[in-house]
């Protein structure tokens, strides 16, 4: 899936136009970006694939779930 979202804080970890499509919070801009992706399925697929790989690197379970689990466990045992 190709991620298409706004980023008003400009703090996303993805490379724009390579791993994600950033759009302003404007319906015409959103429609234009979506039309571009719909008309170019290869581009849409490529961005989606790169975004997926980046997401897998960013959200490795050991780096995200384990620390949360340990925090919750410590709070419950408390």
C-alpha cells in the first residue's frame, strides 16, 4: 500500500516520493496526488514497496513491542 498523508509538523521518517507521498491538507492537492498514482501503477507499487521496507525497519517488534511490554509489566508489578 502506498502511504499518502499530510505532514504538517514535517517530522515523518520516510523519504518523500520514494517511500511515501506527502500531501497538503487540501482536497485538490490530495486528488492530484491520487490521480498521479492511479495513472502510474508502477510508481504507486514502487513507492508502496519502499515504504513497506522502511516501515519494517522502523517498527521491528524487539524495538517497539518489547520495551512497551516491559514498561507495562513493571507498572503492573509495581
